[in-house]
């Protein structure tokens, strides 16, 4: 199995196990999206993601953004500003969401459970679960390949002698 196939399989397993629960009754009509929203305004804002338009751009690097807020947060890359501080270890972050992810490092909570039967591992971060699922997929592919190889060996060992190539032609006469 190619690396891209393995990654695709991992993404598929991961997505099917951890899809967002649809609370709203307004579903995005864009093909393949299916996200739902509680208000028309939220749906309208979301629909802009499908348009490809990005009206806000960074004054320094020219990177474009759909939302002004995202452009403002991006500016922190250039300024080095990190306004969000972990109260436990005092590490600073440019984004509030990054701080929230980091805070899980200090807790024993492991909300991301492996979906494979018989595996009891759980992780603090989605990223770590995804890496773990990749291990399962690669391991399964390796086991499958070994089973195929062994079954081919057994098949060739069990072939009747009639199918064994003839190397001694002296037993056969021309007439």
C-alpha cells in the first residue's frame, strides 16, 4: 500500500470516528460539505469559504484571508506577539485555541480514544491519535502482506507433482 493510500485510509477512519455532531437545522448546500448551522447568518458566513474570495490581505507578506480577524491574528507571526499565557507553565501563545490545546498537556484527560477493536489507547491530542491510527493501518497492511505471502508459499508447496516442471527428459521417448 502506497504512503498516500495509507494516509487516505487513516483520514477516512479518523473522519468517520470523529465527525462533528450536527446540531443545527440549516445544512450547507455545497456538494460534499454537509456542515450544519443554527442561524442563517452563520450559514452565510460559512458559504464564503466555498466562494474562494479572500478580501483581506497581510500588509507584510500579502497572504490573503477570508475574515479580517484571521488576518489580524496572522499579523502576530510578523510581530511575535503572544498574548495568551498558560497559567501553569507560563508558556505564551499567539492564538487562544493553541493555548487551549496546550493546557491539555497538564491534565490527565485523554479524550481521543482509538477506534480499533481491542486497542485501549487514548490520547490528549487528535494529532497523536491520528499518528497512532497510521500505525494500525501500516501494521494491518504488513500483516496482510505476510498472510498473502505465506498462502502463496503453501499453494506452491501443495501443487501436485504433475505440475512440477519436468527436468529429466530421458524418461520420454520420441516414438
